[in-house]
C-alpha cells in the first residue's frame, strides 16, 4: 500500500468518525429524555431508637409506598402508601416496635425504587 493510499484511508476514516459524531450528537439532542427522578435525603443518624423521619423530594405528582424490610427482605411493615404532590415531603416511621438489628427502608415511587439500610439499637 502506497503512502498516498494509507493517507486517504486514514483521512476517510477520521472524516467518517467526525460526520458520525455530529449526526449522533444531533440525534441525541433531538430525542433527549427529560424525566426527572425523586431524591431521598440521607438519614441524620446511623442507629435509630424512636420515631424517625424520612425526607424526600418529588419532581412531579407520584404514587409513594414506604416499607420496612428485615435483613432477608421480608416485609415488616408498610409505613405509608398513597399519592403525593410535587415538592419536599417528610414522613415519619416508628422504630420503637422493631427489635434491635439491621433493616432496610424501601421507598417506591412511580418510576424508581430506593432502598436505604438502617440499624435499630
């Protein structure tokens, strides 16, 4: 292969990449998904003893279910189930009825499930 043929091959490859990149960039911008997700604020403490609070923010009206699970993912209790409006919400849950140990708080939204571990001391 002559040096000119190598040059033409390499330059055509880079031109192809450049054109493909520009097309892909326009395609992704045109088909961009603007879906926002709920945010759950971190817990203030690591070990819970009494009635604790959960803060979360919803970008839109959503079905919300809050459950407490044990270490084997068995449902202990359902703390809340219902539809909430957009905004920041505070929901309490009772840890006094739980035995000392490790648990998970599962928060289910319309488009996402978030699980947060916590301990009861």
